[in-house]
C-alpha cells in the first residue's frame, strides 16, 4: 500500500508518518486481545474525525498522491474495527462514521487513480474501498442492511473477481504499469468478506488467486514479494516489511493455513530486537539492507517504526496476543503461542 516510488523530502516523509501512525494503529489494534478494545481508541477516533473535518485529508494529499484517500479509508476501517467490538445495539456511531467515509466514492476520492485500469481506478482503490463497503454491512444485522448498500458491495465484488479471473497474473495494476501484491491481497480479502456476509460466489476466484501466489513467491524469503512485474506477476523486488505488515493482516482472512505459514516465516526474517529493545520489525529481511522511503519512514538499525506498529494488526489476526509483552530476545519468537 502507498507503494509508489516518490521523491518527497525526508521532512515530508516524517510529517506524513506522524500523521498516519495513529490511524494505522487503529485499523487492527492488537494490544487488548482479539476481541477487546484498547484504551483510548474512542478518544483517538473523535480526534481523528475532527482533524479530517479540519482539513487533515487535504494536508495529507499535499504530501503524497493518495493522502486524502488513505487518511479517510483508514479512519473508516478503524471505525468498522472498533464498532465490531461493540454489541450490535451499540454500533450506530461506528456505522454512521463508516458511511460518512464512503465519500471515497467521489471525484475527490478517485482523483489520484486512473479510470483506464482494470478494474477501473486500479486494485488499490477498488480493494480498500470494497473492504470498507463490506465493513459497513458487517456492522449491521443482515435483516437491516439496505438493499442499495448490499447491491453496491456485491456488484463491486463481481467487478474485482472478473478482473482477477481475466488476469494471467494474480496481481492487478494499482497504477499504470505497476503492481504490488499487497493491494491485490486486500482486494481478495474483500471477496472473502463478501462470501462471509452474502451468498458465497467467489471461492473459485480466490483459490485460483492463491495458486498463482504460491507459484510466484519471493525466492529469497518465500514470502509474497514487495513489487512484481505487471504482466507475469514475477517477483521484481524482495519482500519488505512495509507491505508484509499489511499482507499478513489480510492474508489470514483469505486462507488461514497459508497465512499461518507465511506469518511464521515473516517473523523469522523480519522481527528483531536491536540493542536488546523490541520486538521491532525490519523493513528488509535479515541479512539485507536497503534505502528508506516515504512508506517505511527513517530506518533505525534497519527497523521501520511504522511497520512495527502496523504489524500489531497481523499479530492480532494470528492470535499472537502476547506481541507487546514479549521479552526482547530473538529466541522468544521461535513459535507462535
């Protein structure tokens, strides 16, 4: 996600990182167990909504091309995650706010993306937006879901599935000529969400996608690569923490067994305790160093602070609820709980 190469100044990267860290943490909070809500989430969500009303999305847009879109979609997903931790009769606020963020389906939301891609506006835009559509439905009992919202989610899911079925590669374009596996992973997770909420339709598409993914793993790490050739889907860049932290969060919704194996491998190669501190997550796998960018933020001893935070969501998806409490020694990461 957010994985286009950019030439933004380091100061802009730091500002954007600081602005987004709090939002990303809320997408899949892991510090209070699988079902409980960490303290302070409600206050943070109130603050973030006020910031968006005050132009935080526009400020983010000035820093990178997807700034407005991503600030809004992460807020919406945070509202969904928070709402699902509440009893069904206490989800009205979460539902209202998640629906408010459906303004993503507007010219402002689509502005950075190309309508000429397949699917239209690219898999980055369509995947994240569709997952939010499904999240809105998940907040509601089936009998209370509006027909228009159900139809929009079902139709958009069909468009995504058709695009995957027609592609020789499991990875669709996010931008003209460019594809990153993380974007397609989110999109396929939205198809699994469809089949959880509505009559199942997309299992053949998902199974075909998984077969293609397994055939195109990064040869160095055995994980999904960071970037791929658009036409063939062949790895073009080694697996990186920036995308792995999100892939590991959503892959668990697609195929739990495959996701478990990938998560264990990810922990083996990326989770470290530099200077006895941690656990923390590297941007590049052990034994390989590379440059920082606007996605990773500054790399301190190879560690990305933003990746470390986002990985909390992957830990939660895997039931690894002791993540924050682990003793900072590498040996403690030899097996999941």
